[in-house]
């Protein structure tokens, strides 16, 4: 989700800058001598450029300074495009490093080589606008690799003042998640309490909802956990949906609902998953298989006892 927000922001800035620049060029063409009024009106019949450019019906001060104002707008648009070009270059560095890391992850798993690439990317983006957002992504990767101390180290050193509301909500939800996974349920609850103001501003956060459901599961509040995980199966984030499904499957096994766990695991098989999620799905399927095997063994034992002669 964090990555998606990053790239959507990039597209919006690009489109805005290009639109402003093109509009400035269109309006400036008469003053640059590239088109006269008649030609301009012929090329753009849907716009009454003839009246605007000749100044008919416009205040004198606006007519006298119109050329300067439009030129200034074009300069501002050009400057915006220049800085956006720098932005795009940095973003491409981010994407290239991410693709390289994905290849290494597929080949070697959550290895030292994989995390070396992620740390190199972090150093390159350290002074960029992506720094804090990239750190949140890195925390998730360390959690997937079960390197929780490294995740804590990054979380402790992030400057939350650089975050918008969405990233701040993600930050505290991640903190709660790591605390829960490592067994520190008191601090997990505290992190979720700190997250509440940001969640209210967003009118909800699936990452926080997942952290709450996981905490309820860890506290053996199974009804609340089941309700939370089931609700997240319908959320838009594929990653959160898969995690919620995996934990709900484990919860069904705890509640002796093997068939529900099996059906859920089968449905997750067709979803896009991270390597860690794929690994955990295999573990869930193994647990389900074992549960069915134990049930079959118990039934067989009961049957044998029925036919054993009583002494």
C-alpha cells in the first residue's frame, strides 16, 4: 500500500506539470510570433482566443501585463518540470533497486544478499523525499524475514514529523505488529492507542485493523480476532487479505474447524503472495493435514477398541 501511494503521487504531479506547461505554450504563441490571431482562432475554434489576445473587453492593466503574466506562468511551469524530473530520477533509482532486490529474493530468499541490497537502497534514498516511506517498506521486509531487531532499530530512528497522516498510521500499526509478534502485548496495545488520532483522521486503516485483530489473537480473544480477520478478507490490500486469511486459518484450527481452515487455505493458494506468505501457507496446509491425520487416527483407535474382546 505504501508503494502504491508513492507511485500514484508521482503520476498526479506529472500530469499537473505537463498540463500547466502546455496551456502556457498555447497562450504564449501569439506573443512569440508563432501564430497570429486568425491562425490561432482557426487552430483552436473552441476557444475565443481572438478576443482574449486582442484584449477586447478586458481591463487595460490586464492587457498591458498579460504577456508578462503568461511568460511568468510558463517559467514557473518549466521550473516545476525541472524539479519533477529530479523527482522522477530518484523514483527510478527506487524502482531499479526494488526490481533487483525482488530477483535476489526469488533466488536466495530472505538472505544477507537480499538485505544488503535493501540497505544500499536505503542509503541512496536517505536524503530524498522517499526516505521515511522507504524505511516503512524496509521494516515490513525485515518482519517477513523474521529479523525483528532490525525492524525495531529502523522504527526507533524514523522521524515521524516527516510523515503525512497515512504514513503515520502505518508507522504505529507496524510498531504494534512487531510488538505483538515478539510477545510484547502491552506495548503493542500502547502503539495502537497512539495510532487512534491518525486512524480517526483517515476514517479507518486496514493496517491498524490487522494489528488489532492480531493482538486480539495473541491475547486469546478469539471472537474479536475472528471478526477482525474475516472483515479484512474483503479489504482492497492483497497483502493484508492474505495475512488475515493465514491467521484466520490458524484460528479455525484452534477452534477445531478443520474444514473451514482447509477451504480458506485452498482459496489463498490462488492469491498473489510474498515469499514469506507462501512459506506460511505451506505450514498452514501441513497443520491442516496433520489435524485430519490425527482425527483419522483417533477414529481408527475407537474402532479398534470396539472390536477388541473385553477381558
